[in-house]
């Protein structure tokens, strides 16, 4: 444009006014052409800038995508660490439980070994207790003899059974001893048979602890008592009839408890009244 301006001044100085219009028009054309060329030169940087902006936007989107993925990975990593920490705590606790269980198993094994050893020493004792009980029943006054012998026989069978523990065997033996002990503190009436002259006679028995075993025939014509010295029943005189009858009523809970007269030691021999 500075070149075009200098040319116009020379034209004016020359005074060629006829050509001025043509020169001005030519200058305008040259200026327009220069402007077009300048616009074309500016379009290239603008296009490159637009392309750069587009590329930058895509890069930003990729960065944001990578950032989101990174955040997700970090969150997953932290969650995994928490799970690992929880599993470590659980494993430590489980290890302690396992150690405790192993100690308990060892203790139980020692107890089992001790029980087996005790069982080997207790079995002879239990057999001796059963034999002693059987001997006691044979020398005791003969009340409920069959039932009591059957109880002892049941204990002998129990000792031969393999499916019964020693503790249960011992409990049953003690239970039998307790039953025998209770007989000494109770009064009892029960029906039975008494052999007289080879004939079994139905009678009512009255047991008073272990100090007396008395019978009364069903026809109320005879009463007798066990004499331990001779090992047999002996007849009682008629003075005992009412006492025996009253004792039977008390034992059967048909009468209120009261004092009754029973023979001790060897009774007086007497006939029937």
C-alpha cells in the first residue's frame, strides 16, 4: 500500500488528470486483490487453529475418560484393600479358634484315656458290689425275694452288655443299693404265697423296715413272723392278730399311721386262738 500511495502522488504532480481516474481504479483493484490475498493467507492459520481446538477437545475427552477410569480403579483398589484387611482379621481369629479347638481335642483325648484307665479299675469294683448285694439279699429277711434277686440278675446282665457305658452301669448299681437302703425306713404290705406242708397258701405280708416280716392268712385264722435265728416263719399267738391287721391297714394307707406292736427276736410260740 505504501507503493501504491507513492505512485498516486507522482500522478498528481504530473497533472495528468485524465488518467487519474484510471489510476485510482487500478489502485483500488490492486488493493482489493491484496486484501483477498491477505484473507487467504489468514485462513490457513485459522484452519490450523480450529483443527488444534478440535484435537484439543478430543484430547480433553480422552483425559477425562482416563481420569474417570483411574478413579474407578482407585476405588476398586481401596475396596480390595479393605476386603483383604477384613480377611486377614478373620484369618487371625480363625487361627485362634483352631488353636483352641486343637487344645480342647487334646484335652478330650487325655480325658478319654483317663476314663479307659479308670474303667479298667472300676469294673472289678462294680462286680464286687453286685456280688455283695446278692449275698446281702440271701441273708436278709425274705421279703420280695424274687423281685430283689431279679434286680441283681439284671445288673449282672448289664455288666456284660457292650453298649452300656461304665457310668450308666455304676449308676444302676448305686440305684439298686438305694432301693435296698430305703427298705429299712419304710413299711409295706403286699400279697404273696407261703409254703405250708408242701402247699402254697395265699397270705398278706407286712414288712416293717428290716426288723420284722409278718404274714396273715387270707382267712384271718393265722399270723406268723420271720425268725432270723432259725431262718423260718413261726406262728404268733392271738394277741398279735389285731396288731397285724392294723399294721396291714396302715401299710395299705387304709388307716392313719400309728404305733403298732410287732415281735422282735424270737417270738413266743403259741397255738391258734
